[in-house]
C-alpha cells in the first residue's frame, strides 16, 4: 500500500512538474491552510495524490477520467489563496473568491484547459452552490474534502493532546 502511494506521489510530481517548480507554488508553501502547520502547497499535493488514486479506482470500475486534468486541477484548486487580497480577506469572502482568482491564475500562468478551470472554479461545492460540470471536478471536490477533513482531524487531535498534557502537568 505504501508503495502504491509513493508511485502516486511520483506521478503527481511528474504531471505537475511545471506547477510544483513555479514561483507561484513557492508562494503557496508560505500560505497557511487549515492549520498552523499546513500550507496550500502541501494541501494541494496531498489533494492531487488522493484525486489520482480516486481516478484510478474509478477507472478500474469503468469510469475513465483524464488523469492529467485531475492532477493539474488538484494542484491548482487553491492557488487563488496566494493572492494577498484573497488571503487577507475574511474567511467567508475567501471561500467564494479564491476559486475565481485561482481559475484566473491557472489560465494565465499554467495554461489550464476548460475542464481544469471548471474544477478549480467549482471545487468549493457545496459552499459554492454551482456543481462541477465534469467528472474531473467531482474528483477534485471529493479529494479536497477528504484532505481537508484529515488536516482538521490532525489539528483537533493535536489540540486534545496539548490540553491533556496541560491538565496532567
């Protein structure tokens, strides 16, 4: 199982090499996400790895989705948060503005296609009420939510451990 995950990570890095080695992605490494210890770049890499795994599972069940679209959209789904006016905005505004800003960045800086742009614009479903048009978008939504829940769970577990330590000190 660990070998399969390593293979997915390597494939994500290969498909998204231009994204991962960009100045924009370097900035994403400095933007926090869901916790003090996480950042947009790590979250996006993990989302892309989950999304590629989901895509492969779907393919084994007869549902074929372009893997490159899934990986690239996943790597770019939160890239809009690297814009200062988005990052510094209140949480509610950020939830709605980063997909739009991210799709602009993805198109201008990374040549994202229409399927990838749709996934980026609509990945905040159900907060964003418009559903993805393509299966690629649904995979990105699922992978993003799985990763986000995992990150929040890790942060909550850390807080519980810290609280328990303080209480028993």
